[in-house]
């Protein structure tokens, strides 16, 4: 295995935090009686399952690229699930959601082309399409937050957006590891790999803390306000 013990802790923490966030959102939907929030919590599970394929890839010493391919494919389904769950939440705002849906599907139509077990073109298409879907989800998440601030805390929204920081830093670290420091892959550079992955841990932790705050706020509301 290429990862050091501290790096494994970071990777496992990232996966654990995302699973906790999904469970907390499902719990928040249950105590508020909102099925659409419960659905959003369930929509986070595909991404969570994809993280275990990445862990399996690292356990193999990065020797089974099929696991990485499967994680990218699952992440595409995960981003799509988050997008659909957000559109479902937007319906509850009872405002013009048709334009939001049109904007979402228009953005998804923009797709285009890293090497893969499946083949370069297929992997590139999956990667780019997944990115477009996730960014569309983020935009709609902001729209949802502006319309209804009872669903997500600002910290949760910021946590989902912070994933873009993780992706950007990871790409930069890949360049430094392979082109500057002379490693074959980012996984071989334990320092930069751990640095990049730690940002995903921060992102997921922001989501968890934000959801927990919303649950605490709801439980502290007067009983008549909750029933009303």
C-alpha cells in the first residue's frame, strides 16, 4: 500500500464524515416530517459508496484501475442524485422551478474528454459529465438556499462548494508531484496526497457541522412554532 498511516486516517475520515452527513440529513428530514430532505440524505449515498472503491484502489497499491473507474462512474450517479434531490427540494418552494430545471438540463448537455482501464474517451466523458452535473447541483443549491433557509445552514452549503477547492488543489498537487517532484503519481507523494485529501475532510466536516446545527436549531424551536 502506498499510503502512510496518517494518510489512511485522512481518507477514512473523509468517507466517514460523508456517511455521517447523509445520516444526519435523513434524520433531519425525519424529525421535520419532510420527505424531500430525507430523499436528499439518501441521494448522498452513491457518492459515499464510491469512496469505498477509491479506498479499495489504494489498498491494492493503485494496481487495480478498474476500481478507480467504477468510483468515477458511481460519482456520476451520485452527482445526478444530488441534482435531482435539489430540484425536488426546489419544488417545495412553490416558485418558478421550471427555469431552474431548464438551466440544469441545459448545463448537463455541455460535456466533453486522464487515462483509464475503460479507455481514454469514455473515462474523460464520465469525468467531465460528472463535473458539469455537480457544478449544476451547486448552483441550484445556492438558489435553494436563497429561497428557503430552513433546509441547509450556510456552513453546509459552503461545505458542498468547498469540494471545488479540494478538486482544484488536488489537480495542482498532481502537477507538483509528477512534474516537479518526480513521482509517478500523486499517490506516491504521501505529503501532497495527504494535503489534498485533507481538504475533502474539511469539506465533509463543514457539511456535518452545518447539518448538526440545523438539527439543534429545530429541536430548540418552541413546540407551537414546530407544529405551525
